[in-house]
C-alpha cells in the first residue's frame, strides 16, 4: 500500500471523530501558544519587574504564568484523554470492519485458511496498526511542537546582564 493510500485510509477512519480531532488540535495549539509566550513573559519579568522594580508587573506576570500553566495542564489532560479515546474508537471501527468482512467470506475461504492465521489478524496485526495509528498523528505534531527555535530571550538576558 502506498503511503498516500494509507493516509487516506486513516483519514477515512478519522472522519467520524472530526470534533474530537479538532479539540485535540485546539488543546495542542493552546499548549504551543503558552510555551511560545513563556520566553516573552520572562522578558517582561526581567526588564520591567526586576530591573525596573515594578511590583505590579511582577505579580501580573507570575500570576499569568501560574494561571496559564494550570490551564495548559488541564487542556493537556483533556487532549490526552480525547486522543486516547479517539484512537481506541478508530481501532474498534477497524476491528468491526475486519470482523464483518470475515463474516461475509465464503466457507471455502475459511476451510483453506487456518483459524490461527485469521485470529492473528485481530491480535497481532491490529496491535501494530494501533501502534502506527497512535504514532501517525502524534509524531508530526510533536515535531512541530518541539521545534527548536532560537532562544531570543537568552540573548536578551545576556545583553542586559553584560555577558
């Protein structure tokens, strides 16, 4: 099977769960936005609160970071739950489709093939599909999420402190 056909097949199983997939993506985007804003919050924390001795900015930034961390943790928990549920539902759909297909096959087919070989499709092969399925959607998102961007805030801190 070509990779493009495999992707189309996986997307066909994802179609009934587009709402959950959208919520998973939204949770991921929220976490990415928070992680992107953390360096900027440190910029204000150092420049305005510590060097400028502005207590209001200090409290605002620390409270914002705390509230953001709690919100991102809760969103991450919900995202992981939805992602696991969506993956298990997709796998259930695949198992059901395979079962229905096996039921439609002729008795001659079942007489020619050993029951253990057919059973291994449900256990071994679908287990591999599950592993691929969970990694298929997670890996590209992890690549985007963990993209090593230049640490601009480190450069700004070095300039302010004279390093």
